[in-house]
C-alpha cells in the first residue's frame, strides 16, 4: 500500500508537518465518574452498571471527588492553569454505546488549560503546548457480529457492554505543535511516552495502552516549506501503541505529501490506523461538521476548586519525570545510552526500587535490562508484570555478591522465583544451587581435569595462562556449574605453579 | 424568520425523529410562531447580564470514590428490546463514533 | 360516597392512631372509589389494588403491635407516573415507555414507602410532563371532576383529578413550569412547588433538569405540609439537592397566621388575557388576607413578562437532551428492527412513532435553540433573562414577605380547545413559570368558584427560596378564613353536588 507513496525524506523536503495530539487517559478511580459502579477491567458484560451509568430515566449523576482531584493534579503536572470555576457540559449526539445519547464532558470551561511540557528526542528538546485537559466519561464497548471482519462495516448487528460507560476520562489536547520537522512522528511518540510516565508517577491511571486506558488520536497537517498557513488536517483515531503513533504519523505525512505534491487536496477527515497492514484508511468526513449542541450540564453544579485545595494537590505532585531521570542518572552513574535503554524499556521504577532495596545500581540495571527484559519479552509481559519484585532482585544480587551464586546459578534462581518457588534464598536451598566452596571437592575435580588434559596443562605450565579456560570449563562441567569460576581458576593456576 | 419544512426536517434528523412530510409541514408554521414569540428574550438580554444555569448557587457537590454496587445483570437486561450473551443487542450501526 | 373518602389525610391519621379505622378500610374505600369513577375521570394509568391492600394490612399489624409509625402511615397516596417505582410500570405518560418497569425506586417513592404511605397507583400526566391539560398523555386524557368536558390541568392532571374525585387524599406531583400548581388551581385542590432542590429529583423522569421540582398535592394545606415533610430533605444522589434543614411547613400550616405579613401583588399578572371571574376571586382573597391583618402592596416584577419566552427556550433545550436516551437500544419501544435497518433508522422510527406531537415539538424547538449559530441568541439570551427574573424576585422580596397572583389566568378550559394552538396552551403557565426560573417556593390554593363559569380559581403564593413555610402560612390562613365563610373546603361543594345528584 505504501509503495505508491512518496518517500518520507522526499515529503519532508517539501513540507513541514504540524501535529495535534488528543490523548484520553482513563483514571484509576475505584468507582465510575458519576456513580458507584466499579471500574475494574474485565468484568462479566454489564455486571458493572446501575441506573446512573445505564442512563435510565430519572437517574442523576454525582461527581466522583477523586476524579476531580486527579484532573487537577494532571493539570498541574502539565503546567496548566486550574480553573477557579468550571462546569460540565453535555455533548449531544446519538450513538448506541452512549446510554444517555449525550456525553457528559467539558466544553468551553475545562478544568485545566494553557500548559505545556518539554519532550526530548535525540538530545533535542521540543516544546509541546497544551491547550486543555478536561474531564469526561467513557462509553460502552461495542462488539460487532457478522460480516467478515468483526468490524463495524458489514456487521449484521452489534452487542453492547456498558461496563466501561461512565469510567472517568481526562482528555488532554495539545495546541498545534510546529517546528518538529522530520522528527514529528518521534516527537509525538515521545510526548505520549512522557504522558504515560507522568500518569504513572501521579498514580492516576493504569496507563495500559493495550487495555485502552491511554488512547491517542493523532492529528497532522502539512505546510509547504516556507509557508505558515495551516493545511487541512486528518485525525487518525485510536492509535494504541507507542510504535503505531510513530508509524501512523509517518504514513500520514507521506500520504498527504503525495496528494499535495500532485496538486491534490487533503480531505479533512478521521482516519483509521491498521496495525496489520501499517496504513490508514478514511473514516467519517469532517466536512459536514457535527453539531453537538453543547450546553452546561443542568444535573451537575459547577466545580470551583479553592486556591487552597489546588495548592494542597500541588504539594502531592511527584518529581517531574525529566528531573527525576536526570537525578537518578547522576546518582547511578549510568551513561546516556544506558539510561535511555532503562527508560525506554520501562525499567526506571524497577531499578529505583531495586537500588532502594540495597542493590548497587549497575547490577540492578544489568538484571532488569537484560535477563529480565528477555523473560518479559518471551512471556509477552510488561517488565513490571513479571512475577519477581525489586526486593527479590536485590536479594538475588546479594547472594551473587556473597559468592553463593554465580551468574549461571542466579539465572536458575530466577527460574525458580518466576515459577513461584519462593524467595531467592529458598530457591537456592530447595534446588540445591549454591556454589560449591569446599576446596577439597574442587581440588579433586581440578586434579582430574589436569590429568584428562595433559596438553593444556603443559601449555599453562609454559606460561600460557589464557589456556586455563579449557580446564575451568571442564571443572565447571563436572561440578554441574555449582562452582565459583574464579576460585577454580585460582586452584588450577596454583596447582600448575603459575601463581 | 420563516421556518421551512426542510429546515424542520434537518432538525428532526439531528434529533433522530422520523417525521412524515405532513408532520413537517404542520410543525414548520407552529415553530415559526413560537420562535417569533420567544425571540423577545433578546430585547432585554444585555451583554453584561451574567447567565443563570442553576436557580441556586451550589458548587463542589462530590461523592467519595467508593464502589457502592451495581444492578444484577438480569435487572439490567430485563427491559432490553433484544439481548444476547448478557449484552444489549442493537441493529447494525452505519455511522462511526464521534 | 363512603364518608372516609371526604376526610383529610390529617383526620384519617388521627382516626388511625385512635384505632377508629384501619388502614385496610381506608385503602379499600379508595380502591372502591377508583373502581367506581375512574373509568370516567381516568386519573390513573395503573392501580395496584392487591399490593395496596397487603401494605395496608401489614401497617395495621405493625400499629397493633405497638410500633411507632409516621403520622402519614396507612394513608393512601396516588403517584404521578413520572416517579420510578419498581412495583408498577412507569411510563411518563408516553407510549415510548409503555410497560417499562424501572429496576429502582425514585428517592421520593422510597421516602413515601418508608413512611408507610399506601401507594394506590400511578396517575396520568401529559406525555413526559409536557403540557397544561393532560391531553398530551399517550394514554388518553384525564377529565376534570368539576366538569368532565374540561381539562384537569397539566401536566399533573391525573394527580389533581384523583384528589378532586376523592380517589386519593394525597398525591405526588412535579412542577417544571406549573405542573403542580396549575392543575391544583383548576381542580380546587392544593399544590405546592417546593424550593428547587428541596425535594430530590433522583428517579423522577426528567423533563427540564434545572426546573423540575417534585412536590405535594392534597386537598388541604395541612395535608400538603404533612406530605412535604415526608418527601423533602437532602438527597446525596441528586447533586442539585439542598443540604439544609427543611423549614417547619407543618408548623406554618397549623399556625395559619398572616398578621403583619407583607404581601406583594405582582402588577404584571392581571388585565388582558385574565378571566374576569378569576381576577374577581383573586381580589376577594386579597381582601380576606387584608382582613386577617396582612399588609397588601403592589409590586412590579418587569421581567416576569419575559418568563414565558425564557421558559420556552430553556425548557425545550433541556428536553431535547434529556429525552435523547429514549432511543430503542436499552429499554422501551423499538420500531422497525427488521434485521436490515440500521440502529440510526430504528432510533428515528421509534422516536417518530413513540413520541406524541407536543414532545416532538419541544424536542425540535430545543434542538433548534441549542444548534450552532442560534445558541447565543436563544439559549444564551434566555439564561441572561433568567438572571433578570431572579433579580426581580430578589428586589421584590426586599419589600415583601411573599408575592401573590392568580395561579393561572383562566379556569379549566374545554378538552380539545387549545390542543392545536400551542401558544394558547402555553399561556396557562404564565403566572407559575417565574418561580421555576428562580427556583423559589410557590403554591396554589383554592379561592373560590369563578362567577362566570362556576369553576375553581387558584390563588398563588410565592415565597423566597428555602422559605417554603411562608407559602403554607398564607395558604392555611386563606383556607381557614374561606372555610369559615363557606362552611368547609371548596372541594366539599363538589362532594355535596355528587351526594345530592
Ligand atoms: Mg472528548
Ligand atoms: Zn453505575
């Protein structure tokens, strides 16, 4: 599909992209935005619904205080102003996933507005101006039945589960982001990654993109180089992984450039990202603009956070992610490259906790970014979903430091911990994995290895110390790995009088 | 301020109410009369008057973030015109979400 | 007529507590009455005989066991079919909700049940409470017991007619633009719209959220106050509910003393469009109050003239949004689902078939008022004028304790008379709408029969927000003095006509 498109480099020679990002964050409140139903993910269909979130005649909403708190904290973390007085508004449109056929949202009075954050890409800083962050509610989930694709097009009918209806959302909208040049897709990705980290640090959302608790709509338009007039934009909906944000925007920039370069016109429309084929396809045209008939929600009263309350909430804000990263990198002495791997791999918090549990920074980094990352990838899990805790990793490293375990044994201990066999020390005990430190047993094994490999022994005697590796391997093999390779080396060299 | 049946038709579409041509033709002049009469509000609505959306000036009415329980699924679906697999069954949807 | 039917709730309560009558007897008498007259009056959309009798018997047992019960325990009540009640279908008078059984109770339904009142059934209303005549009900009109060719008012015509026909001593109503007071006025009964937020809207099917106010309907001021006491008070499930003590409305109804009270007559409510007989009875009631020691002054509220126009922008706007949920997806009527038609088409067909003309008119009007390009001129302006009306009230209440006016410009008009003339129909709420705009308390009390047609005239009392007791104070004083002159309640005249016939 992308074969017919202009190359990305060619596109960027002709045009400057302008980004606009709308990110929906599902809050991790226990109950919904306007009722006492649980927000837990994955419940039986329609088991988390009540008269309010079903929009039954007569039912009325009451605002969740925690959602307001989270909204204000998010606003503050995005360096926004917090409204002294604002209202909810009804956004009126008919759709089967919305029980009231209007969404309770905010319109011209968002709770947070006029902020901004910086993101870094390849060592360069880009400013992302934030227009607003407002509160609203999620809709129910549609399941399309019949037809070939399971998609809405061609379906015979649809089934609706309203468990997500009424879950609190914060919608964060940027102003047009200019001046990113060819880096636009990466800047967008870095911005969403930053939001994800920020929401996690604030503990306001689970930010699981695959469960839809963080969703991104990516707008992009192109300006001819040298022009400052905004082009017509497209909005690519529900781009639900960091990778696809970059890929979808790259695709859209190439697609739009191809149209514009051939004298065509970009349609202002929503588009859908197809993860499988890596392309976007047209959705609803925005040229017949929807008329949402917004008006202030008469069933709710205004929200007027006092300055005192806002300051109290400001005091609860965690260290901004960028500042924290810089601080930790300094404390840990990681190189830029090491730090980037840690952050991109989602290991920052885990390493921080491991270090806090008494482990040195480098081994903590090594475990999380190599061995444990590999296991997470194999299991299809996020790093923090692995069944091993930072405290356990610190305990494991303590055993290595004490000489009880070598690297190979430590990996077997990880197997045991992940298999639920208990703490590292318990796994060592139960599996009998400790390094053999009995010199008698080791000396005997060394003896045998020398006898079995006289040539090698001779070379060592002649001073070719590096040849000891073959004998160490033989001894380790006999000890089934349960020996400290360093000690074995010492014994071999002593025996062959090379010390 | 003439309201044509076609305009009423557009509003009816927006409000998702199917109406016969007769209904539209009857409603148009009625709307016109009503709108002419209510347009009086603009006579006195000066720019500096603040709007009132609620009769009484309450603010900050919140509930604690507590799970208070949901309806049994059987009750949820009891009035559904159609249901399947504990979900509401609805006719196929043509348009996309806003 | 069974003599129990003519007693007030307060009198029945005394007899119940004295053991002179059982709740079962009272309930049975009312159910018999409904069976006898409701075929003609059509106050009720659903009657709950078995459960009502069982509830009454259970209450008799509890009372016999010495349990302390609410003053109104064992008294029958009729509930406007806008209140969710799990025991019966709740239709809002609309075909789109035919047979719908809510899985939950309205807060007020709950309070009435908790107090031990016996729900007789659900009463008729204009569809979704939109109307002033109960003719827009999807289930046929209710007739006025005073003259069965006339309307009983609306939207709470069913509740008011049930009281006037002695089918129930108490009823629940809702008042968005006058739907409690105007029916009370044209049926010779008492109806009070409490302060907005004093009574919970939770579980009351919404017409216009910023205006809807549930309230008590009765044949006497004290009965209304007793019911008011049961239903009023803060409800955490309604964000617009007021978290404050309920004023002592029962005390006010018993005190019935207006000596020294400053009463303001709203200058704008009279003259052209007002029936002479209505104005005459209103003036006579004023002199009655003056005779009781009240001070009568004339007050001008210039923006009340704009109240009707303001109402017919704000109300339909909220209606258009509140009624969107009736979309055939989750409950209620579904039309045209043939497996081929889309959800969009089924929604439109259902709403086209399920809503009546007045509901459609208001939804379309509200859609227009909110649509882009018109919002500022219509809805925006209306909200500003709402402020001006609030300010008129504030200025007036600096001079006087209460404001008064006729409840409605005319007596009950004929069935069918205004059905094709929406503007004429809307004028029935001319005097009641300002209090919905400002959210203050107001009530309608019988002040006699109009000399030109012999039909009841209502006297409206408006008090500041949260001063609901003043409404009862004035209503009770008027009721007591007129009662002395008439030798009873106005409604008793209707009862005696039936006895003599
Ligand atoms: Mg939104
Ligand atoms: Zn719920």
